[in-house]
């Protein structure tokens, strides 16, 4: 028995499209009566279709997918593997340094305790040494002690500053600009986010951050009711990154932009491109529905 006979996906798709004959509808119902898998899938597809009817494409979910790609893009497994040996060396150095600091602190505290417990009865009777006797420096004079308000650890091993303010006139790098733009977008500061994305693309056009910013900026422009400008960003992303992390989401948003611009022929081609490249996409039902409407 073929897979199609086991699970008649074609009949299910035609049912969603409303193209089933009476005989096919009865055959599909009989199949579901004895197939729990198909019955569950039917219920899920019905729920999905209802959600799409209320909101054909969820822009928030598209943006979440893009944001998730940002995290995956900037924490690649190769980078983790490459830095793992260095991380071990750094950790070992930190352990050694911590042990040295702890030993120094214990020595300083012991020295302070010895001086405070020195008995008064063993002090020399003469307060001033003879003229021909050279003065012997005491331990307190030879070794400077930390003040009461100062932590011994700071005196024994001063910690150098690891962060310095940026010099005047310095420019933020691509990662900083991208982070600032994303923060502004999430805070609802659309114009500020657009300005920062544009600055990133102009200053660092070949950076990975700039490449992904075309997808995020395009979605932001589409949400801001500027489908023409959004189209430009989506086309740029697809041209430079045809197999990028968020290609599927960009294809969906690009088709949406064409729909809002009223370019039916181009929109049809866009949905067909999505189905061709991502036949199992979660947006496939909506794409098929739009293609039927555009006939």
C-alpha cells in the first residue's frame, strides 16, 4: 500500500481548499474514523486554518523568527569550539591568580595578628637605643600595613581596570549599532530604530549585522505601512543572502508587501517561490489560499 493511501494528504489539501467531491469527502471521513493520526492532524489543521483566517500572517511571529535567527547567527557552534581551548586556559589562569591572592591575604592578616598579640613585657626597657647602637627597624616599619578602612586584598593585589570609556569621537562598531537598533525597535521607537539600521548599513555594509538588518528593517517598514521601502530591504537581503537564516520569513513578508502594493502578478510569483523553496512551511496554507484568490 502506498503512502498516499495510508495518509491521503492530497485529499486533505483539497478539503481545505473546498474542492472535494461528495464521494471523496465520504472516503476521507471513513479513513479518519480508523486512523487516529489523520484525525488529530485534521483537528490541528482546522485550528490553524481558523487562526490564519483571523490573521493570515502573524507579523509578530515573523519578527520572533528573525530575532531568533539573530541569536543563532551570532553564537555559531564553530566559534564555541574554536574558543573552548582558550576558555580552559583562561579559567586555569583565574584559578591560579585567585590562589595567589588568597595566600597574600592570609599572610597579611597573620602579620597583623602577630603584631597585635606581641606582649608588652618583652619590650626593651630603654625607649631610645644607645648612640653606638644602630636602630633596628621594626616589622611595622619595614612592611607597610593596610589602613583600617582599606581591604587587605586590595593592598596586597590591586586589581587593574578592565573597562575603559571610549575615547571622544570614537564610533560604535556593527554589533553595537545592531544591538541599539534592535533595542529601539523592541521599545517601539520605530524612527530611532530605522535611523540606526540605516547607519549600520551605511557604515558597515559588508558586515553580517548589516546583512541581517535588511530583514529586520524591512519587517519594521512593513509594519510601519511602507511596503515599497520594505520591498527594497527584502530584495536586498534575498540578493545578498539567498540561503540566509531568515529567507523563509523574508519571502513571506515580501509577498505581503506586494499584496499591499496591489501587484497581483508579482505577488503570485512570490507565493509560488515560497512554496517551491519551502513546501513544508507553516505559511504554505495561506500561500495556497492567496494563489487561489489571485487566479
